């Protein structure tokens, strides 16, 4: 009888340890492999929808490389068309799974999860904040003191009921939350789309670069590999021009040079001479200029333009007269007017 009681006690203890382990394993990095196996290749490609009363507010793909600590947010046009149907219509008519399949087929990305939330649900999660995109949410979550309590956050989202739907399980959620705690580099890019025959469709020419960006969960271009030289055509005081533009470009991580002396021959013009033959660099610079100088429009001129060489030699000779001899070492000459 005593032996039977001992055996039953051992069995009960083992069963208790087993149940206890099941309940607690999500919280341990070491000793339990299930969390790591949630994303075996450490890559997450999540489709995020934010909806409001009028329909879809934003469509984004969130790519996460859990090893390199990269996170990229892709803004997808709501009217992006596949086989004659916009993704918004596909969602409204057939649901999230068909929309997911269409985006996978068009982009070549295998999505691991999706998340649908309403603006009101995100606002209820933390009142006083306005979430228009998943980027707004992730940037705030990274700074949020609630990160130390993953269970409460997870069940806060579950409590949204019909206002929040996702394929993210508790163990996946904990792994993603731990990833956010590492403060990954968050970048934003746009889905490679083009306006063609009255519809927004996938830009097949840019799809290869996009695939590389998503493979690394980071923009394809590195700002340090894009070299512009900024020329003063504003007539602004040289020291003020230098300090102002140095701050704007340096904080964006570009390898640049500034010529603060005024170039009178191009006074007031916003002109870019493209010295590089890499299309992605031109695209990246256009994006940079729109962010750094949002109120200015720039005319781009490359070697196919008949006035290109004439303008380049004028600027080159002028720069050399001011002891700036290295224009040919840069990808772009940006003539900054007013």
C-alpha cells in the first residue's frame, strides 16, 4: 500500500511539473524550444490592416528579422490591383485570407501572420493616442512601460473581440514582444507599385529590389552608400547655410559634402545633376529630398539631357575656383535654391 501511495505521489508530482512547465514555458528564453520554433527561420511577414467606419484605413506589411534586429514597414496602396480587383474589394468581398493570398502571389512574400484592428480598439488600448498605421503602434509599443507584462498586453488585445483579429498566438506574441524590447531599427518603404492603364499595379521592374529588401527586412539602399554634394544657390549666409544643411543631412546618415559659397549662375534653382547610373540611388535620393525639404520641388537632370554636360562643367569649374575639386566623386550634385 505504501509503495502504491509512493508511486501515485511520484506520478502526481511529475504530472504537476509537466503542467507547470507548459504554463510557464513561454516566459523562458532558455530550456524551452517552442517559442523559437514559432518562427523557425526567424523571419516574420505580417499583414496589418487598420479599419474604420468607412472601410480599410491602412494596409501594411511588417517584415521582422528576429536575428538581425531589423524591422521594415511596407505601405501598401489600398487600391493596389490584382487581376482586375483592388485588395480593398477583395477583403470586403472575400475576406482576409483571399486578400492575403493575392498579396502573396503578387509580391512573392509568404505571409506568416495577419492582424486586423480598428482605430477605436487601438485607441482603447491606450487612450489619448492616435494610431493611423501599425508603425504608430510599434513605435509607441517600443517606448511603452507595459512591455514588461506581455500577458496583460496579449489579453488586452484579445479583449477587443471583433475589433481585433489575428493569427498571432500567445507564444508568437511573446517572442515578438521580446524582439520589440531589443529596440530594432524600424524602417519604412513603399510597396513597388505603378499607375498603369487607370489602375495601381505591382511594378515588376522594382519587384526584385523589393524582394531583397524584404529578405533583409531593411531598405535595400544604405544611406552611407549615397553621396550627394549640396551647393548653395539660395544667397543665404554661408555659415547659416552650412550649419542648417549639415544638421539635416547628417541626422539622416548620408555621406555628403556641402559647398556653402553661393553659386550665382544657378541662383534660386532647385536642380539635381545625377552622376550615378544606379536607378535605386536616384529613387532613394528623391525620397530623401522629399523628407529633408518637403516644401521644395527639384528638377532632375541626367546625362541624357542635352544641357547636362554644360551645366555640370559650369558648376565643376565654379566649385574648383572655390577649391572644391571632388564633384566627380559624388552621386549627385544638389543645387539648393529657395
